C-alpha cells in the first residue's frame, strides 16, 4: 500500500486553492482525497479566464471563471428534523348511545373497543406547510398513552389510514366520519396495559402528503381487530402538557 504525504500546512498556498500540480495533488492524492482536501480548504477556484488555456492544467474555463473539477462542493445529504403537532383531532364511538356525539374537545383519543358493543376510532389532522415540496426521509406518529383509559394486556395491532375527506373536530361523529381510503399506510403493535408511548412509522403517508400524491385530509387510527374490551388511549391535542400531545416527527432533506 502506498503512503500518502501531506505538506506542512493542510491547505496549500495560493489563497487556500488547490491547483493542478500543487503538492497536495502531486504527492499522489486520489480524486476522492483531493476532493475532501479541496472542500476543507474553501470554495471553488474562481480565477478569471477567457479559455481553458488561462487555467491550470486540471481546471477548465466555465463562464469566465476557472473551475477545478476536483473541488466541486459536496452536496449536503444530512436530514433535518421537524416536529409537527396535531392541528385537530377527535374520537368517534359506534355505540348507540354515542354514535351521533362529538368528542372533538376531549383530551383523550381512543382506539379499540369498549366493554360493551362500541368501537373507538380516532382522527388526527396536521398542517404540513413546513414540509411541502421537500424529500421526506422518515416520519413517525408519536402518541403518549393515557393508562387509566387502556384495557387489555394482549398485543393490539394499530393501523393508520389516510382519511377519505375533510372533517372538523367539533362535528366529527361516528355517523359523520369520512372513513379511510386505501390500504393501511402505517401500523404498530402495542400492549395497552403496559405501553407508555405508541410510535407508528407513517413515512409513506407523510411523503405522499408532501408531494400531493395523497390528499391531506388527516389520518384515521384504528385497531385491526376491534375486540371487545381491548383498547388503547392517548393524549389528544387538547392535553394540558404540550409534551404529551400527538406529533409527527419528520426527517426531511
């Protein structure tokens, strides 16, 4: 294996520019190493020129400036984290007593089934202005558990769907709910009696919202099998502690 040597200073002279024939290149640095060195030493070479003849051997004249192809800046591929709180939410209940009742102002969201015959499903809406026209790398729906409302110790599978149409928390009921569209776009398994938080991968859904491929009418959360007496509850957007409210944790670039 050949040994690579650096000059005394990591960035060559001549204003910190890496030129063809400089000691950094002449001593055998490969293109990748030269590119890393060049990036560390500053921006691209910008000497004025009229033709390639006015530039150093490895540079070319591009629109009046000498540009060294070994010194093209590396793209920033790091993702950044954006947290989006729920703009509105609500639970709908299928029991005869409650099918026309709205629970949009409640501080708890529930999915699963009651001890009687009623099923619970919850809707959440998010304002996505911060992530429009960006690449969504990953997205998770994070829900904090309200233990006193939970029932059942068996694993409970939770599904997330895109909502079919728009809705308002104050008028959302079992009878008026828009329903879900398509196949589930997120799922997780939780144990209601033990879980402190439910985290659901919703990358496909949020990416679709961001590009417009999926209309953003919010999402529906439900249990796959709404078995009697098995349910999980989470804090809603009305929770007193903002740290417990539903949120989307999105990584974009």
